[in-house]
C-alpha cells in the first residue's frame, strides 16, 4: 500500500499565497483574457492526495477565501471548489496521482466542471455574457490551467509531500 503524508504547515502557507495571488495578481500571467485558476489546481491536488472529506473541506475553505477577497457573492466559489475537492478525493484510490495523464485529464475535467458550475450558479447573481459568446475565453482558460498544472503538481509534490511506503 502506498501512503502519502503532507507537510501541512507548508501547504497552508502555499495555499494562502495562492489565494492572494489569484485574487490580486493573476492578470500578470494572463494571456489575453485567459487566466489560469491556480486555486482550482490546489484543490484538485489536495483532494487527490488526501481523500474525499479533507478535499471537500479544503475546497470549501479555499472557496470562502476567494469569495471573501473578491467582490462576488459569498458562497459560489466555496460550492464549486468544495465539489471539485470532493470529486478529486473520490479519485484518490482510483488513479495514479503522479502519472502525466492524471496531471492533464483531472484538471481539464475539473476546469470544465468548475466553469459549468460557475455559470449555472453565477448567472442568477451577475450579468454574464452568454456561454457561447464567452466560449473561446473559457476554453483558453481551461487549457491554460491544464498546461500550468504539470508544473504546479510537480512543484507541490516536491514541496509538501513526504512519501512513505507500507506493506500490508
């Protein structure tokens, strides 16, 4: 059996810095109107390595922080990130977390789910352009997030995980 331990303090500091970066300086790395969702990548990473309940709780907490630092309605991001954390936690025992395809497919699907969820929830509170009118920006953001994920996951694996093997 393969067991992974987290350096929790280090991960919390990285998570807080990432949420602050996402809320304030994300335009610095934007390509046109396409911006990556760095908090989504953290939630997916945490869920994949820690399971369902911790992934969901971390997703809700990260979403509340994002909501608090933005001018949006409190709770939309916490619902979306909580759901993504839950779904990532479900995949914990079903995928090989360090595999290259996992680093591509899971964030891509998570990005699609997050964007659809955001549009379904936020359309009631904001004046959003129609989904097809904004399709190129959404697709670009999802692809940008997915591409950035290969670097982010590799970096996080080195910074916050302590891997230990146990035979059962």
